[in-house]
C-alpha cells in the first residue's frame, strides 16, 4: 500500500515501498507543475489517448500547455513511459 506523500489539486501523490507491477499498455506519466497549472486534468487525459505513441501524447500535452495562454507555462515538461 502506498503512503500519501503530497496533496496537489486533489491528487494524492504516493510513493510505494514495493515495486508496482505494470501491465502491457500501462502508462507512467511524470510532469512538472507548469503542466498541472496550465491544464485541467480532463485536458491531460484527452492527450493520453490509446493508439498514440508516448511521444505523440507528450507532444499533445505540451501543445495544449502552449495554447492555454497561462502565465506559468514556461516550465512545462512531461515524460511518458508506456509499458
């Protein structure tokens, strides 16, 4: 079971003492706060569509951040790993 580490925008960020088993097709998404400040979670989810490569999903998130017009979009970075 994970231990809550931080709360942010109603998200719970957890660290686990045991490795997580990833299934084929699972995504691991890491992003800076520039992404979460600029976009709603539903907008991020829209960019994480199945059938797109991890690179295309990341590009879609960054494009959405850049078009958001928010001030804090200069530090937006995203890393996506697909198992």
